[in-house]
C-alpha cells in the first residue's frame, strides 16, 4: 500500500475515533509556553466540528496584545490575514471560518504557529485533514510550530511520512505540552 492510500485510511479512522471520543476542552495551557509568551505575532486557525477548540486561545492572543494571523484558503494555498477579534471580519466558506481583509505579505515576524492535526507522533509528524494546505505552508513559516490534538491523539506509532511532511516543534493536549527533540 502506498503512503497516500495509507494516510487516507488512517484519516478516515482518526476522524471516526474523534467523533466517538470528542469532549470539548480548552487549550489555554499553551498560553503559558515561553514560545507563545515571547511571540509578538502568532498564526493560528479557526477550529470547527470536533477539532481542538481555538476560540479561547485566539481571543487570549489578541487580549495579550499579539498580532493574530488566521488562514484563508486561496486556491491550493493558505494566505494569512490579521484578525482583531471582531465577528464582522469573518465569513464562512463551506465549513471553514475565514477572516476577511487584505492578506499579510510579510510573515517574517511570526514567532509561533498553532497547527491543526488529527494525530501527532513521537517525532512531531502530524496527520492533517488531507488537503495539504499546511504541508505547503509550513516550510515557509518561521517560528515555533505547535499542533493541537485531543487527549489520546498523541501516538507512539510512527505516522506515515512523505518527503513534503514537516515535523512540528511541539504538540499540546488540554493537559500537557510536549516538545520534540531536534
């Protein structure tokens, strides 16, 4: 079985598992991470359905005076848009909530990026939703990369990897932050 087929099968299984085991939680624990505290610009995302909720942390980033950039799909890529917390600066596209306004062209000041994942393995490799948006974006993103997963979604099993997969620096559940050795 090739890596792409294996990834698709695992994604389907992980999504079913997530729906069956979903418990709403917050990820405020990452707000105390030195990498988040020291970042002046942070990229995050709007969670949906059973994804780990980013609502509280996104608002906390803004409340703490950080510049918050959120993704907007542009063709097959992500572009980053600053969000100030106002609901009228959002639109729903399919199942995604996206910010409106001009794209930020200079991301060199990004100190941390919060990344969605279905699973993260012991080496920091993530299994995403399968669209490849973060696979294409992460190689160009500066800063500390942390993935959010629910309890039980950090795995000791090595996830399938392809040459374009980029390991994260850390993973967070509602109760712990794990940093990966590089």
